[in-house]
C-alpha cells in the first residue's frame, strides 16, 4: 500500500517566541520525534544565529541547500534551522538583502514537494507582519511560546503546572508548600526553574518527594525573590532581619544600575498593601486563618471577583498566591491602624526620596524603624 503524501503542516513547523527555553525544548522534542520516526543518517542542523546580514544570508543558503539535497539513507530527511535570529524586527532582519532572500525562500516553500523532507525552524521573537511568517502560518504549523510575565496574573498557575510536570517526568513528587516556595524564589524564569528542579531531584537522591525544607536549602533566590525577603522581614516585624535585608538590597542597588532605592520602596508598599487587602478579605469572611497552601488557594478561587477592584495594583488576586499565603500569618502582627500608618510612612518616604537631598539609605532605614518600632511600642 503506497504511503500517503505528506502535507506541509506536518512537515514544516516554526517554533518561536520570547521564551527561549520553551522554544528550544519544544524544538528538540520535535526534532527527536521526526528523526526517530524517519530513521536514517541524513538529518542536518543549521545554526541560523546571525549578527549581520552576511551571516543571515549564509545560513539561509545552507538551509535551502539542505532541503534540496535528497536523502541517501532511510526514507526521509529532517532539516532543523536552529536559533534563527533574523525573523524579527531588528537591524539584520530589516536589511533589503535579508528581506528579499526570505521572500524568495517563502516562494520556494510554497512550491516545495514535501514527500521526503521535513523542515523545522526555531526562532526567538518574530515579526508576524512579514511575508515569511505569513507563509509559514499558511502552509505549515506555527507554535508560539510567549513566556511567563510578572504582569500576568496567571503566570503562577502556568509555572506550578510546569514544575509539577517537570518533577513528575523525573520520577519524583513535590509538596504544595515546596511548589509555592520554588515559584516564589525563582519567579517567571523557565530556564532557571528547570535548573532548580534538576538540582532538587539530584539533591533528594532516592527520596520520592521534594519538601519545602529541600527548596529552602538548595534553591537559589533571584533578585525578585530577595526583594520578597525584604517584604517578609517587614511582615514578620523582625527589625534586625529587616535592616540586614535592607542593607543587602542597598548593596545590590550600588552594583546594578537598573535597580534603585525607589524600586525597593515600591516593593515594600506592595507588601503592606497586600497585608491590608488580606485583612479586609479576612474581615469579609472570604479568607480564614490557618490551613495549608491548597486550602488557601481554594479560598482565593471562591472570592467574588465583582467585589474586588479592576486595577491590579489594588487587586490581591493579581499577586502570587504563595506570597499572599506567606503574608497571611503576618497580618495578625499588625492592627488595621498600624498598617494604615505604615502606608502613610511609606508614602512620606517616597516624597522624601524624590524631593530631598537626604541619604536614601538613611531615609529608608528611618521609615522602617518607625513602622516596626511604632508597632512594637503600641502593642
């Protein structure tokens, strides 16, 4: 019985997106599936990373030659155009030579006979307005991985699902508290998340389940997580630890030009605002103290959406649920009046940082001492 003719959608695939880790993982998966299904030794990988138009044209030429060369062994051939960097809107992609070459390649792909060849293209950000992308979308298959964003309120759900899947694929399990802690520590960074999962599975050895203690022992805190640690010290009303964390953060500010004292202040404002919102949700009976992380998430899902502000800055459900979970016992350490006073002090601190010539570290230290010190004195 003759084999059915291959269709372009099953033989021409573009995997792209800003999440380079997910793009590379998916492309490797497709390449492995294709080469194992076809067999033979004729498969080719062409590095399409180019820093100028000359390198881009050279890579395109290699790909065109590869798909036109008939396989000598086996029943087919897979060509992977790997890490293509000239499908976006950068300077290299915008040159006339590259634009014309991609247009010519598009016409070739439309007319190509796909019976014995499969073409896989992996790339970062692509310009969907260009002819080449539209050709691939129409005649083949396009898979896009946009990645996780801290501004997306659903990124933590996606990250939890990804971690659980990654842990399961390694024959292990992970507790809910440990799951929340690793996401809190790493943030929306899939590549680092994968590294931490790998470290954890090696660390626990023959043990089946990853615990919260394992995560706190072995996992690295990134910059975002260290900022959360500053807020946690404030929530715990632990002044010595709070000042140590502040000192660490201020040192990082000196080393990293992208960071600032204002950024630290905004993180503290977010923390206090979350605690205020949690107090309100407790008062409304939507959230109850105690219970594990699973129970807390279930309570969050039952909170009436129409009762919350649409502005995500003031919507507690826009925050990482694990951060809220960790803040839940901290709420009891401050009264409503103390948290309101804390917000006033932080706004005053903001004004002083912007409008005065005072030392920023001193202003922040004084503000935090007032917040935690006043709370202790009043109690």
